[in-house]
C-alpha cells in the first residue's frame, strides 16, 4: 500500500518480510478485483480474507486430526486382535 512500517517478529526479519509480502500480495489482489481504493477498506478486506483462510485451515486440521485418531484406534484394534 506504499507504506513502510518497522515490525518485529519472533520468527526473525526474514519471516517478517515473508508475512509482509503475503499481506501486500493479498491487498494487490483485492485492489485488482474490486473497486475499493480506500487503504483502510483494503486492509480490512485483506484481514477478513486471511481470517477466513485461517478458519478454513483450522477446520481442515481438526478433521485431519480426528481422522488420524480414528485410524490409530483401528490400527490398535487390529494389532490387539
């Protein structure tokens, strides 16, 4: 969005740059596909996009864990028999 910020991250400088690039890419994609030019609205839309993706990934992760636990139980039953 043409702004420079000083940020710190527990993951280090390279990780912070990677995250900043992802945010910048998301904002550019939203800007290209919408008529929104207000930087605040673009930032909010980007945040909502990331939140939606995070929630989807959390659900997928939970489903995979449940499936893994189910497979583990079935394997234990087969081994015990």
